[in-house]
C-alpha cells in the first residue's frame, strides 16, 4: 500500500469473503470502482479528508480502519529520505 492505492480482497473478488467490510484488512470496492490488473484500487484522497462530493465517485472510499492504515502509510512515506527506494 503506497498511500494512494490499496489491495483488493481476493476472497471478495471471488464473492467468498466471510469478513464484513469493516473488519477485512483489504478493500471491498463497489462495482463502479475500477480495479487494476495488479488487484489494487485507487483511493479517493478527498474521501480521506471528508471532502468528496462526487456521486458516484470513481475512486475507492475506504472504511475508517483502512483510512487509518493509509494515513500511517503516508506518514512513513513522508519520513523516507529523498532518493530512498
């Protein structure tokens, strides 16, 4: 996870995830949100900031527990020295 995208739940993609969206550590995007060939979705950064007014939005609006993971990921990325892989 790089802070702007997140992995989609493989079980959800097969219609077999037994976890509620609020408990799964991977994304359960609605049908109108595109998934990449790598199995990720682009996160709506406006939704993270509670400012998205698009309806429907073509980006993934993560539930609160995934928002916390994304913010932590962004914080780690911001602390990396320039030129760090």
